[in-house]
């Protein structure tokens, strides 16, 4: 094959990957016949046909990190590339093959299956992707599977249907945040309706089972920090908002504002967001612009009545107004800004960053408690400790008697003394409110590979305030 033809095929193949991801994400938000899905399906069909001009079969081979079109390694296009690998992995696929004659209907079916709940890690679905394609009458697309369908259900774990549904809502929120940032980055408008729908589904799920969402807020992803951070901040804010007794409608607004709180980071260069070491004065100046930039973007796109504008503007201002941007002393921060600000710092402290390892929940709680009245609203800190817990469920802890335990259930009225499970004493459950034994510290050592100095919470909070 001539070099130019090979380049053309590789370019079309890259396009196929990103179009599959865009189509899959849109199909989760809109019906398949909606123009925003249909247009992408047509573009996808054209990109596949472009490859098939040069070969009768186009086979994408997926490994853990690489994607090849037959023998051609494809360029890594960061997030989209990684998302496609994730999509294939969650559907236990290691090849995706298109044959000459593939139709628009078949591509639509593929998009539907890849975006379907049943096609994405659903433990209750016994069929492999190939079996689903065959069952749907698709003849010109094939999915090579890593394992047989009977092995698949074993590998997919044993999450409860509630946890599966909550995880799906979280994934959907993650995709929405990704798409919102992509839209803004390319000068397009925010799909505000989708942001609202996503916030509503998080609120619905959370009100049905808060425990599941408490665990979800602890999912961290170092490589996709910004997007995961935003979703975690939304979940933590909703947990706190629900504990404060906000109505479902108020929680929906809070969810939207939390999902959009960091859009101003688009104005900060990526290298700066990921920079390991201390920032120079000039770099801090740029970083500190993001609340104003975020408010400006949201004001332009959503209007001044939108609570997202206020929250984006105020989320680093601090309870005593000592943060940034400078705010007139007579003014009090909006309740939603105070909630998001607290969740924002908690998630930033407990996440791994390029300059330090994520802290244990109790260390982060210590920092937040010590800053109440200054950075944070003291009344909200109390509720936050109750709703999120100093020692979240499943956290490994060392007790004052030297025994290791796993937190079974936080006690909302006494966050420092949860119920714990003692694995070395026949999984006995101990309510720490009813004993002299207390918790010395969290000991989830698998969380970080960094040195004790890098893990010193007070030191790291001092040198690198969370953004
Ligand atoms: Fe943030
Ligand atoms: Fe921020």
C-alpha cells in the first residue's frame, strides 16, 4: 500500500474511533433517531467506507493500551483513545471488524449496543457483544471477545443492581462533563439540558440510596483528574445538600452548579494544571483567574439568573472571604458556593495529584476541621462530617488497641466512632460508640506509593492548596 494511502487509512481509522465514542455518548443522552446521533452515525459510516475502499475488511485490534487497524498502529489521541479502549474492555471485546457492505442500520445498532446499559458491564446480561450483534441481525460487523459469555458474567463481579445503576449514572455524568469541556473548548455552546438531566439522575439515585453514592464519590482517576474531580464534587455536594434537607428541586440546581463549577479551568493551560512542583507567582495569577473565567463563560451561555455563575465565581472565595477572587466584605457567599467549596477541597485533598499522593479521609477531615470558620462554614463542616463521614464505609482503620478493622457503617451522630468489622475476630461487628476502643488512623496503604513526607497533610496543604 502506498505511503499516502496508508496515512489516509490511518486518519480514517482514528476518525472511526473518535466518532464511535461521540456517537456512544450522544446515544446515551438522546434517542437514536435524534439528529445529533444520526449525523454522527452517517459520518462514522463514511469513515468506515473510506477504509473499506482500500481493503474488504477493517479490523480494529485492541490491547490494554494500543489500538491497531490490522497492522497499522493508530496515534494515541488521549482521552478518546483511552475511552474507546475502556468501551471495548467493558464489553470484553478485543477486536471490532467492519466488512464491505456494512450499512447505516448496522452501524446504528452497534452504537446502540455500545451505549446500552446492557452492553456496558451489566452483570445481568449473559450475552457477549458478538452474540448481541448476531441476535440483532448485524452481519457486517463482528466483535471478537476476550472470553466466552459464560466466563464473562463471572468476570463482571457481583455488584448489586442498585450499585450498577449508580455506577452507570456516575459514568454518564463523567461523559457529560467530558463533552461539556470539549464543546466549550471548540467554541460550541453548553448542552444545558443534558447537564440538567444528568444532575437529576444523580439526585434521583442518591435520594434512593445514599450509601451507594458515598462509595461512588471515592472513585479516583489520576489521569482524568479534572473530569473525575468535577463528578465527585457534584456527588459530595449532593450528599451534603441532602443531609441539609434541600428539596429535590434545590438539589437538581446544586448538582448543575457543581458539575459546572470548574469550567473556568479551560482558560488554564493543561501543563499548568498538571505541573508537579510549586507554581510561580505568575502561574498562580493565571490559576486564580479560573473562577472569574468560569463565571464569565456561564454568564454568557446561561444568563445571570443561573446559580452556576455564582458558584463558579465564589467556589474559592472562602467563608471569611480571604480567598479569590476578592469579594465585597458585606456580602455572604451563597449556600451552594459554600457547599461546593467544601466538597471541592475534600475531593482535591483525597485525590492523587502530580505533586502529592491523595490523603486518607481522616487526614483530609482534619484539615477541613482546622479550617472551619475561616475557609469553610462551620455549620456545614459539621453536616459534611456527618454525611460523608470522617471514616467512610470500607475504609481500613487501625484501632487504639492495635487491631485492624474495616469501617462497616458510619455513625451520623458521632462521625469519629463508626461501626467497624473485625476481620481477625471472625468478622465481629463492633459499635465504637459502645466501647473505650477508638480509631488511631486510616491505614489504607494501597492508596499511595509516596513517601511519608509527601503524605504529610498539613505540609502538603500548605505548599499546594487545592484548586
Ligand atoms: Fe474544583
Ligand atoms: Fe476550582
